[in-house]
């Protein structure tokens, strides 16, 4: 079997670390069948590809697609493979969702998934904690509701949202639709609130009212967080705008800044355990987390483990977006399990878009892609309106010129703050990182075009208006992977790298002190997740096997008012019809924990 595994490494199907795990299993358990060694190696590779387990029934299809040629060596018959694993010494097989009775490196669940034990325990621990939290109400909130008047009348189920102490409660309540009001009510009565919805559905608007209502009766310790620095900055900016319009006695205690989840938890590569965990919980009454679709399984498990027993957790996200880069598919699993109690009582899906009005081409395009309706998406694009346009064929020259024009407001800015704001006006997004249609090549082409127009030297590195993308976390500098900045002169004319601070104000950093970075005139959709731009040009490439429905939807919804898709019709149709495959058992673990 080791020779076969080595052959798979040479063929690009397995990594050497995957083979090393399989080889260790073979040495530690000499009686293990070859099928068990193979399952261990494939389970490790699956985790590396973002899955939390290896589904025996889906393994061949996934394995075929690892290098895109669809002709992988045949794997064992699924039924025979499961039988072999059930009898294997390194495997604990069980069906009740409880603790494994043997401390084995591999776990086989009742649905035929093979786990590295750590990832099974992540799913099991997270599921039990979330189900426990979803079943726990907040009696003090119910008391508040009983004593609270409402312009909707005393019988209104949405009374808590109506009690905000603003100058005009009636007009404020008129701005809240019934779905948002239910989200507020859930947050007041549960320790877990899951709010899902597309762009402009009012997730952060609802959170502002949740926090305002919760802060009525005393000081409230609140943490705002997101998986990335830019997503955290966007959450903080949105809440600052919402809270600024509310006059509340305790408004000063509400947060105006947000952090990354890693910083919130105190995660560090030099520390085996995060600073905050079950025995040293986070010192907050409420933890609000945005962009939950980007949170991987280990990180979500650590977050829930670090909550104080009586703290509220409010998760916001869009389940149609790309999943986390790392292992797991947490938000879609939560939504799937929320079709039944007790999670159903904690989940509110916001379906009305306040950004895209009725008849909005951009909204119709996003909806069609999320629904997998390629015909409707292509019909919307073929209408050739200003909000959603489609350009097929070789469009590289037109794309570069459009990018140069879109960057003109940045070059015309009066100061660094204006330049950072102008940079949100337009961006090129790509499905790929490498190749002629990848973000690296397009970024260089756009930068070269701008340098020629400004008569700068081809090798000029620090020039006013250059966009930068940080590619490594540097907590000591307050910079994190994915943060975007602009090069701009300071008051003395020295070129600095400027980034938006936690308070929204620009802050400068000497270019010599920059962490690893690259150009940001073109970004991959993955890197752009958590950001918004007024207009977007989305490039798919002529035949991208990486193109999926989730990637297209995420790219399209980065635009607030307009998008131009540079794609061939066949490529676009195939991408809309292709779903992202994530092998995970979290939804089953949640149902097991709930007893449903």
C-alpha cells in the first residue's frame, strides 16, 4: 500500500503529509487493512481541501476532481470499504453521536464518514455547545418584554424592538420590517441568535437595534468580531452609522470598534491554547460575529468554547457565499439543522433586500445565481443594463482600460482618507490567482497601465495611489491578512502606506515596516469576501474548473450598484450549475445533539 500511496503523491492526488499519516497508521496498527491506511491518508487530504471528513460514498467523485482530469485510480467499493473500517483497530465506529468508546486516531460515523479524530471532536463539541445554548432562554429579557410598551399594541410579539429610547420610537419602528423585528426578539430571549440573509437584508441594522434594546437596563459589555480585518472594519463602520442615530442612556457603552476573531480569542502561533477558553472565558455579555460563512470549524469551536455561560452569541452571515478556506462548512450546516427545533427557534432568515429594490438587475442576478438558475442569470445579463452587464470573448484590453478609469478617483483624491474611500468605488475581482486571467497578472497589467499614464518609471514601487493587500497577520502593527491600503504622501511628502483604523480614521505606516503584501488593483473573490465596492468587474477566465455557484454569487454581491462579468457563456453556465462540495457531518452532529 505504501507504494500505491507514493504513486498517488507523484500523480498529485495526495500530499506527502497525507501519506505520512497513512504510513504511521500502518506502523502503529500492523493488523490494519490497506483500506484503512488509504482512508487515513485520504481523510488527511480531505481536511487539507477544506472538508471535515471523508464521505465514503462521495470519495471517488471528490478524488477524481483533485487534479481536474476526472480519471483517478479506483477507490474500494464503498460498502466493502465501510465494512473493513468497522473492523479496523485504528477506527472507532459508532452510531449514537456520543463519545467514542476507544481512543483511536480515526472515527467512522453512522453516515459513513471517516474523520481524523480531532475533527470529529470539533463537530461533536460545537454541536453540543450550540444546542445547549439554543435551548437556554434569558428570563430577564422576558421580564423586560412584559414591562415594555409598544406602539404596535400590548399584544405585539415584537415589543422589545419597539422600546428603543430614540427621539421618535414610532418612526424608528416603521423602518424595521417584521423579519428584522423577529431577529431582535430572538436576540432578547435566547443565548444564541443566527441571522442569515443576502446583501442589504439588514443584518447589521438589526444588530444595532438588538444592542440598543439589550443596553436599556444597564451597562452592556459587547464584543464585535469577524473572521478578517476588513470584515471587522465593515461591521464596525456599519454599526457606528446605525448607533449614531439612536439616543440611548447607555449608548456610550456600546462598541464602536471590532476585531478579528483571532485577536478576540487571543490565538497565536506561539501559544498552544488561545488566551480565552472555557476556563478563562471572554469578558463580554454579548458577542456579535459577522461573516459567519467564512468561519472554519476549529475556529467556531474555539469561539463557542470561550463564551461565558450566560453570554449571548449573535451570528450573522450569508449561507450562499463561499465557505471558509479551512476545514468545515459551519454556516450552511447550521441553517440546514435549523429546519427543526431547537435551532429553528434561534434562526431568522432575512429575505428582503433593502439594497436591491424590486426589479434591480443586480439583485435578480444574485438571486438567480444563488438558486442555480443559469437561464435566468444569463437572461438578466443579456438585457445589457447598466447594473449588470456581460462581456464575452477576449476582453483583456477593455478590462484594463475600465480598471484605469475606475481608479481615477483615487488618483484625484485630496488626501489619504479620501483615497481610501475612493478605492471602494471600483475593483477587479477574479476567480483565479494564477494564469493570464488571474489576479496577479491582471494586477500587474493595471499597475503598468496607470504608471504609463502618469509617466512613472516601470520599476517605480512607491507612488501615490498604489493599492496594497496585506498577506500576513501582524497584530503588533494592527494589520491582518486581507487588509487593503493605499500609498500616499504624508504632510512632509514622504510616501507612506495608509490603512483605515478601527475608528474609521486613516493611519500611516512607513513602507519599510510593511508586512508581506502585494498589489490590490485586482483581487481574488476569496480575498474580496467581506468587502464591498460600488462597482465590480468580475473575470472568470475562458474555462475555469474552479468556478462555482458560491464563488460567482460572492463575487456578484461584492458590488453595490453595478457589475460587469467578463465570461464566456458556457463557462458562466457551468459555474452556476456547479456547487461547492464540502464533506462534513456537522448538520448530523447538531441533529444528534438535539435528539431529532
